[in-house]
C-alpha cells in the first residue's frame, strides 16, 4: 500500500494571505497561521510547523497524466498480473477527488478513464490470454458502503469474507464490460444519478 497526496492548485476563494502549506519531496509542512498572534489552539501550541511524510506528494502543478503515471500505472500492471487493485480518494468536499478520479474531458481525463484505456489497450494486445472484465463502483461514506451502480444506491451493503472468495462486498452490482466506452457509460450513469 502507498499513500500519495495530490495538492490541488488554490482557487481565488481559498488562497490564504500567507503561506500555510509547504511541500518538498515526500513531506508536507503545515503552518498554524494563528501562531504568531498568540491565539493558537490548533496544530501545536508551542510549534508553528507540523510535518507529515507520505510515499509521494504531487504538487499543484502535477497534471492528470502525472497522477496516472505516479499512481495508476503500477496498479494497472498489478491488475494485469492477476492482483486486485484499489485507488481510494479521500478528502473534504471540493478537494478535487471527482476531478482526479473521474473527469472524462480530454486532455484532463482522470485516473479511471486513463486506467481503463490502458487496461483495454494491454488486453487487446495480449493474444495469449482471454480476459473477462467486471466493473463495479462503490462509495464508502461515513463507514457505510454504497453500490453506485445498483438499483438501490441508498442501502448500505455488508463487507464479508469467505475462504474461497476472500473479502468482498455482498450484493455489489457487477457488469461485464467489453470496451472503455462501456465503462465510461457506467460512470456517466453514476454521475447523472
């Protein structure tokens, strides 16, 4: 497992008057803006800077292609070798999760469209094996799992484990898909509901 942080560019609405976030290599430093005024009750009462270290930090200039190359490509390679792969986005509303994962507008396609294209290109080029691709789409919200492709998207699903199957989400809808377009159609269905 790797933890990669993407820092989106600030917008006019959230640009602070002074720099509170600094990043270098794998480290993000967060400065408490109230420290100098003596009113700090936030990060640390006696230290204005707090450092966090991750496997990788993608700066605000990182493109969608950069995100795919640093995050999605290795997972695609593992999936083609028979391993399960998961990309999980976490963050507050407006942090850029949907844009980073699902954006379908070229040239800024998100991780999912890029990964799907890459997987189908690799599968089409592989004449030695036959593949069946299943597509499901779920959301974890407030510790509940929701099936975004199912008929009932507001019912929480259960996480189960079985000796033969391993860990799975019970009753999660799966579609057999044969092309990137079929996957994107499913994503569009989710986005419009």
